[in-house]
C-alpha cells in the first residue's frame, strides 16, 4: 500500500462523507463518488461542518475549505475508481445494489485494487459472489460512526478473501490512525453488531417485561455497564472477578435471558405513532433540538472520553 494511498469512496451519505473527511485529514488522496449531485452537495456541507467541529473540539489545524478542496467529488464512478488503491463502498444495505456496484467497480478499478465494503450486516462472501474472478480482493472494512472519532475498524475476511488483501487493509487502517480488529469468520453482524444487538434485545426484553423503564435501562447501560467496559472488556472483567464466579452466574442467569428471534413489538408501537427517532423529534425520547445538535453532543462526549483515556484526536495524532 502506498504511503499516501488513493481511496475511492462510493456513496456520499453520512458514513461516506465522514470517511472522506478522516482519510483526507490523514493525507490520503480521496475521491467521493455518488450518483446524485444533491448527495454530493450535502456531503460537501457535512464535510465542512465536520472539520469545523474537529478544529473547535480537537484542535485540528486544517481549514474546512482546504479539506473539501482536496476531495474529488464526482458523479463519474468509472473515472473515480480508475486509479484507486482501495475502493470502499458505503451504499444502501441491499445485496442486489451492492452486487451491481461491485460488478461495475471491479471492471473499472485497477486489477490489484482492494474492493472493500463498509457493510454492517451483509456477509462479505455474499457480496463477493458478484465478482467471482476478484473475490480474493473483496473484504469487509466496517467503520463506526463518526469515523473521524471512533478508533476501531472491523476488517472482515470473506470465504475467498486472500491473506494479502487482509494484510493490506489492516496496514491501511493503521496508516490512517485507526485500530483494526480482524473478524476471522464471515458471520452476520461481525463482532460489533452482534454484541450491540444482543444488548439491545435484552434491553427491549427488560422493558417489554415491565422490569424497568426505558430511561432506567439506558442509565444502567450508559452509566454502569458502558462506563466500566470503556476501561475493561468483557473477558477482562471476568478475569478480574474470577472465571468460577461468572461461570456460576451464567448458569443461573442464561435461562432467563431473551432468546427472541424477531424485533420487539415496541418498534412497531413507536414507529406507528410517528416516533421514528431524532429526525421526527421523538422516538423513545422527546427531542427539542435538531438532529445535528443531538449528534454534536454525542460526538463531543465521545471526544471527551477518548481524551480522558489519553488518546489524541486530529492535530496531535501520529
């Protein structure tokens, strides 16, 4: 992988423009591709906002205009991927759409380009079926939002992904100041989302059963479980307390945990009431601020937590 790799990002939505922001700040040659000019225009505005946030909150030296000017925004997908070392797609979570995209990209990108997907749920092997002759170059590269703040990236090996491709992506992720974790088996949800949705399923179950309120479950996770797991992971926690204790608790508790194989009815209840989240001004909670204001508060909290752990973001990153 070159010292300053050329990265083509396909899909200029929330993740796409966030990735473009981070890669550009880290010195990559970035092309951001979309099929609608309005999407590119919106992405440009979000990139300006993200860099302004990082200047204010994290001391990033680059100006918003300099970052945006350095990114090639284009509607021409073939031209946009023509010289890419890595193509990273961040389009809709629809296998048919991804198949069409990978077929086109594999034909237009260099023969040695990595073909990566930022999918959070679709198995990489299923995506690679669209390009059997290039399946060894297809890999998962799953970032968390916002990518310019979240430090971990899942590198997901498909059934036919080569060792070289995995190594190239791990090297790339490290080169842009992120920490890769390698998902050795291509399973639905990879690592992060399997854990996230296991927690969500039990949280919903607790509310469904009338055990505790939405607010108190959030407090238990946010101010209890998550506060500690920000310092020690689940296996480290077991080591600290003793494997024999956690084995005993597991045997006692597991029979009482949710085994639901479909989403809680609470989803339908709130969605039918027009409470789909911050965009509607209401979900499980009421919101009297704009979605951007809610996200900005989240991002500042993430940044503060990273800084409290001695992790620099932006201008001071090495």
